[in-house]
């Protein structure tokens, strides 16, 4: 499973990149707005930090507008994946982009039927939003499992990018379901490191070692 960070914050991205476990980035208009920097400038900076797919979302809602914005975004860097919403205009833009060789992430996917449309339109990624479905009282992970099965049945090549992952179990369950990618906020990636037995075990190892060697440092 590839790990993407769902953020436009450069400090979070630098930290994640230093850990060597970040394979890409997803952004959306909300995340870009939070940083207060125009999208083209921010996406360029992100591409300098993370060597992997970087999703940049259009804000136009009509196909022509999406095509104009998306082509501009795609020119920023070879790793940019243009993100479009799962609307009629978005799916049409996705079909046209894919014929031009521009990779597309179809976002705001909330049903298996929508995921089939994205695959048929040649999407590179489809982004089902797990957490937002959970918020409505339904089971977001069921959607991931359904899409994995349907895409397998028809050998669709669109990759499933499990999005709106809110905690560690979402990441683990998306991996068990077979999502190709999980995109998560920095705090969720950070939380994956934590286990009380790791801290306890390390503490014990260090204490035992220090006791045996009277606090002498390891010779270099
Ligand atoms: C994905 O591309 C979205 O930016 C994101 O995962 C949405 O997450 P949220 O529902 O926690 O805002």
C-alpha cells in the first residue's frame, strides 16, 4: 500500500518525507486555502519536497473550465495528478484528460456506481471518502471493499485511493481491503508509529543495558 499525506502544509510534508514513508500527496481546495498560498505556487513547492504523485484539484465546475485549469496544473510538474470532482462535468473532463495522457484523480466518490464511472472514464485514481461516509452513520470501509471487488472483476486499472482516513484503524482496514493507496492527515501517519509496548520495551532495553555497563557509552 502506498502512503500519501493529505496536506498542503510544507513542514508536515518535510517531516513525512524525512521518515522515508511518504509516497505522494493529496490536496484539496480546503487544504490549499488553509496555507494561504496560490495553488500553483504551493503545488510547485510540494513537488520539490515529495518525490511522488501530487494531486492538485481544479475549482472550476464546468468541463471547459476544468480542462483549462487542469492543463495548467499538469504543466507544473510531471508528478502532478489533476483532481476533479465526481460530477457529470468532472467525468467528462476525466475522459478527455485521459485521452491527452493527463493523469486524473476523481474525488468525492461516495458509491460503487460512481467508482465504476471513474474507472470507465480512465481515471488514474478514484478517491472514496471513508471518514465522511462513517460520519453519516454508514460504513465507509464497505465501499472500499466493494470497489476492490468490482475493479478486480473487470480488471479496471484505476487505482483505489482510500481517502478521508481519520485514524490508524482506517489505514489498517483499507490495507486489508486492498486499497492501492491510503491518504491521511499528518496526525494519522504520526499515530501509526505509536504503541505503548514499543515505548515500554525500549525503556527496559536501555535501562538493562545501562545497568550492565554502568552507564558507559558504546565504544566507537
Ligand atoms: C482526499 O483527497 C481528501 O482531501 C481528504 O481525504 C478528505 O478528508 P476529510 O473528510 O477528513 O476532510
